[in-house]
C-alpha cells in the first residue's frame, strides 16, 4: 500500500514540540529506511515553502523543502486534470481547503486511496482513507 503524505506530516516533524511531532518524525523515518512506501505531489513542497516563509522562516523552509525533494525524487506532478478534479471536490465539499483538494485530486488520479495526515478534512472525501500519523 502506497501512502500519500500530507504537508502537515513534514511541518510537525520539523517543528517545535507538539503532540504530533514524534509520530510524524517516526513516519518519515520509515519512509527514509524504506519500510513505508509513500509519496507526495509537487504541491507539498510548495506548501512547505509557503507556510514557513509566511512565518518568517524562509531559511528553514528552504532547508526542509530540499530534504523533502531529495527524499521524494519521484514526487507526483499536479496536472491540469488534477486541478479540474480539485475544483469539483471544492464544489462538493465547501469546508475543504484548496490545498487539501489538490492533494486529494492528485491521489484520486494516481489510484492512491490512503493519506497520512492530522487533518480530518480528508475524512469526508469518498475514495480516500485518512490515517493518523501514529497509526501508519
């Protein structure tokens, strides 16, 4: 089973003390050691850069983005079809964030059904099953 990793996995693992930090770090260690088959899309890297730069942590954002890009050399592109599907998901799920819609659309177009995330918004999207980081 291949798992899509939401951006929050990386942000919690690299961030300051938080109840999700250790579980996210363990999950990423499993990816690094090859015991977990996982992927991301290009939007995850963009989101890491955006969030950390917005928080005044551009240098940290660049460092984390470089690490993520090195770990996921085969990250999925976000295509025009993904964006059209994201629009559909946003219309169907008014509370869904734009970035989560893009991630979900990429997953659906690449036959991925499992996402590791602390974000419960994925719980409402048919065809996608969310796993909390500690349960992966």
